[in-house]
């Protein structure tokens, strides 16, 4: 059942890529959308069969693969990975649907998107360290090519920078994974057989340092963030949707699954420093967003700030804060995808993303009133206004983190105020006032341009009003994970004190 989620996009990529005749943009897009939609509907079906109360891996698959390497094909779903799988399926469909119909080399383009989706899905399903790494690296090349071939004027620079940063990330993660298995005396890379909690604190800390920097580049956290704004600015709108909505979540997912969960002593030891790191990322990302005049770059820097909230939550490592972290992953995925879609429509219709050029786009007769209204809703959700998913996810993070790190939580809360500031600047300059003389003749916006953004907007409001529909799938798994982590860390600390 789980392998189908990986094989469906791979089959679609192979079918489109090796289609014997020339396949133009529209047929290739339809075929890709069919395979992506089937995979998405399959995740919905698995969700209906998923038992939220079972904290173990469900629908597990295990097949021996390469015995000499200790590599097995182990897949599974729990409450941590399930929402991210559904998010990946949804945003893949939206990315394909919103792609230009007059693309150059459409067969290659849609094959790469489906291959990218398969890699992300495999990473979220993998229950083997080495298998996760293989899928983690699988998504690297498709994304590099999608930026380098179909990106903007500086696409080569942005794609190469992304490739270098992510390659370093992969090296550090692989080194830490190998160290976990070899130093703990494991015979294979299966998560279920690892027992890194018995390692000395110094060894755990060294391994965790590689995990933190490796996934910190992917998230990205300051100072490993510089690849992200360039990649977003040069990437096309559908690729920015996937990059912000799903791919960054591989980093936060990795911190939870392989950092906090496998190295509890080192995690507890470094937690105060991680909380400080989170504050720096939140405030720096938000401050940089205020200084931007490019709408897309502003949204990109806002992602850096909002991902910092997740680091704060997992540093606190309370059941409530980690639950908020998972909700923030979903919330940021939906909200950032919405904002990048809307910025893409503005750029397509107005021919500019520059806040010094745009003005008055909310004009009901000659502007983009529906797009502007959706943008108002999107920035309100990102700023954490009540009634939307952004509010409840950030509130749970702050509520769960305050008892452990009160000062760091209060400083991080300043980020919500800064979010309101830079998005108020964006709305005031681009959408209010008189329509700019440079963009008076705007092409018509069709319903096909609005539907994806409206779907995301509805989901943001629905889960904001009724968050329990999202929480119920995740809470049992997260509570068990955090309780086990805290118990292991406490026992190890008591042993260290008794020896001293």
C-alpha cells in the first residue's frame, strides 16, 4: 500500500519521459496531473484507514535489500509523517495544475516534478536511515534541474548554490547516520533496531551536531539560509510552491525523527542553544523580509522566520510544543504555497513584483480584486490572526514552549509582530492606493488562476476554525515520542549523576 505512493509518480515520470511520440505541454500536463491525483487520492484513502490511536508504524512494509550494507526496504506511516504525505500530494497536484501550458521541454519538466514528488514521499515513508538518505538525495537533482532550466535570469547561479548547500547537507547527514549505526553496534540501518541512547553524551552531541547542521541547511536556519531567497526568486511559481510548501519540511521532519527521537541526551543538553538559534532565525528572517522590495523575496525571507518557530518548539520538547511544530509544518506549507501562487499571478498579469512599481492592485475595475482579497487573507493567516491555521499553530508552539524557555519564547513572539509589519508594507504598497500608471492594462484573471489559491485559502480557514481535525491524527504519536525522549534523557542524567 505504501510502495504505491512512490511507484505511482515514478510510473508517471517514466511514461511521460519515454513517450514515443512528441508530447506537447497540455497532454503532458494532463497525464502528470492524473498520476499525481491518483497518488494524492491514495494518501486520502490511507488516511481513512489510519488508526490515530496506534503510535506504531502502520501499513508497514519490510523487504531485505542489500544485506552487505545493512540496507532494507522499510516503509511505514505514523502521526508525524501522515499530514506531511497528504500535504505533499496536494501541493504536487497544485504545482502541476498551475504550470504554464506553453512550457519548453514539457516531457522533461513534468517527469522531474513527479520524480521530485516520489523522492519526498519516500523520505517521509522511510523507516531505515540509509533508505531515507537515498530518497533525500533523490529529490536533489530534479529540483536543481527545475530551477536551472525553467528558472529566471540568474537561474544557473541560484541552482548551483542550492546544489552545493544541499550536497553539504547530505554529506553531514550521511556521516551522522553512519556514526549512529557503527558506534551503537547496530547491524543494519533500520530505525526500529537503533539504540543510540546508550552512547556517551559527547558522542551523541557530535552526531547531533551533524544532524543539526545538515537539516538546518535544508530548513533553512540562519546562517545556512542564503540559498533559499535566490532559489525562490529564480524558480518558477509551481517550483516555489513545492520548495516552500514541502521540501523545507524534510529538514524539520529530520530534526524530529532523527535528532530529538534518536539522540535524547544530546538533544536535552543542546536544547537551550537550539532555542537561542531559533530566536536568531525568527528575528533575522523577519527583519530581512521588511527590507525587501521584491514580493517573492519578501515571502521567501518570511519562510526563514516561520521555520524558526518549529526549531523553538522541538527544542522545548514538550508534547504541546512538538504538536504545534507539526501543525506549523502543515500551516506554513499551505500559507506559503498560497502566497507564492498569488505573487506568481501578480507577476504574470502585472509584469512586475517590485513594490516600488506596483500600486492599487485592489482596484475593483482595472486591478486584481479577487487576487488582492486572497492576498489579504494569506498575509493575515501568516501574521497569525485568530480563525486561521497560522494562529492556532503558533499559539500552541508558544504555549508549549513558554514553560521551558520563557525568554526565548517571548523574543520569538516578536516575530509575529514583525510579520504583520512587512506584510502590511507589501499590502499597502502593492494593493492599496491608486492603480500605478505602469500597470494600468492588466490581463484578465481566469478562474483557472484562482481555483488553486481558493482551495488553499479554504483549507487554511477550515483547519483554523476546527484544528482538531488536524490534531487528532498527530497528537498520540507526538505525545508518545516526546514522553519516551524525556524518560530516556532523565534516566541517562540520573545514571551520570550516580556515577559522579
